[in-house]
């Protein structure tokens, strides 16, 4: 029987869309689901302000009456304007190992793109860089971090069979926490702080959520990352959405900011205790006990792993050694917290500055993920 592709029309359809990976990856020890409530909100035009700046369609694939795949087609109008291209993105893509299914899903995305005047199709990508992106092509033998999704090895084969080529690769590393701050780092931190008049700033939840410091952080992220592959500069209302969704959950012990003499934010490191196994235990749900696993993992009994969510340094201070100030502050907190290693976020393979930072520590390569693209 041929594959039938339908658009998401109802709340029930959206629930089926979000729940599909839970069945596809059932029993897979490396897959960490997104939180169900967050996934529902991300794909709901009434709850995700980024949809205002995008065109969105969500597709479900059925074969023999059974749900066998899903994909979201996204036209990000901000990125298309800033990068001067006409691109339809595919994201939230999952499918059984059946090339008829993956082809039907991508065909639906391509048709949506052509109808809206697009000339290329690229993915996996979300609305912004804060959504899951990239297809794992190397490193299938370890648990994913919470921020990045695992996928089965056959995905790459399917995309290549559909004529996709490489658009961009990201690398992930496991970085081991040293017994103490390396002398090279502590000496560089003291020198750079004195030379440029920089200082560590401790931020409170009130400042972060209610007094505008959260926006300062996202302004810095925009300035730092705007030149990276397909990055979406975040509008203010999208910043506010992410502040409410993500920043309020952080343990600020593991958030470090650096300011200059005029109290301008010039560097930021956001880390958090890994919640990957906690989310696995809850199956992606907050209830009945998912909330407890999360609270326990974040605030009571940490896992050995820490997630290195993001590092941002103002372009004015790039290549001036500011990373040393951040890690001189971070490492003692990690040692005190009992963490053994950090899981890096996905970093572009061409990002030599962050690769040079990791070279100061014991590390091991963990995973490579790829975004694919082709003309339509």
C-alpha cells in the first residue's frame, strides 16, 4: 500500500505528531525525547512567537493505516532575508526505515516550498538555532544530550538517496573536568581581566527574568552567532519566549557572565546539570513523576555529566582570551558539584576558536551531525 501524507489539522493530530518518536525509539538507550509540553508548544502557532516570522506546515505519513513518519516544513522569513536565500526547512523529521516513507515526507516539504516560491530545501533545522537541528551521521553508541536529538543510522542513507548533499556539519565532544584550573587558564584569566577591566558578574533570577538581563544575554547571543550557518537573529518577543521557557529553569551556580568596566555584558557561559537520563526516566512527560526526576537531577543529586549549552563572546573581544575568564570561574564550581565531564553543544566543524578552547582539556570526540540541502 502506498504512503498517505496528511497535514496536522487538529490538537489530536498534533499530539500524534509529537508522540511518534516515543514509539519509534522505544527501547533505544541513546534516544532522549524532548519534553512533551515543550514540543507541543514549539509546534503550536498560538504558543510559539517564532511562527509569526515563519510559514509552517506539519505532515504525518501513514502506511497500511499506521503512523510511520512525521516532518515539519518551515519557511523562516528572517533567515531567508538575512542570508538572501529562498529556503524551506524540514525539521522534527522521523520515519521508519522505509525509503517510500522518507520520500513521501520530503516530497510534501518540497511541494510546500515550491508553492511558496522557495528554491532550496534544507534540514534538519527548526525555527531557530534553539530548536533541535542536524542529523547524526557518526557516533551512534552513546546517549544523546537533552539539547540534541539522537537518530538512527539509516537517516543519512535516506537523505542521500533523495539527492541531498552536505550543507553543514557540527561536532560534539565530551570534555573531562580537570582536578583544578590549569595554570595556563588561571594566569590568562587574571591577565585578561586586568588588561581590559573585566569582571565576573553574578546574576539573580529576578534580574534575569524581570529586570531585563535575560534580554542582554540573548542580545549577546545574536551578536556572537549572527555570522554562523543559517543563524536566525532573534526578535525581542522570541527572546522573551525563550527567557520564560529556558532561563527560569537554570541553576545560576552554573551560569557565568563577564562584564566590562561600564557593566556591558561581553561574555556568557550557560551550563546545566545533564537532565538527559531524567527525561528518559519520565518518558518525556512531566507527570506523574517526570517532574521529580528533573528536580532531583538538576538540584538534588546531579548526574556526572554537565551540558555545555552555549558560550558567547562579544565580537569586539573575540580572540582576546576571554574564554579563560569564563573557565577560571566555571571549573571550580564543576569540581565542587562533583561533575566528571561536560557534553558540548553542537559546534561547527569550522569553529576553530572553540576547538582551541577544548584543546586545553582532556576530551574525546562524541558525535557528528549534518544538515543536508538540495535545490528544488
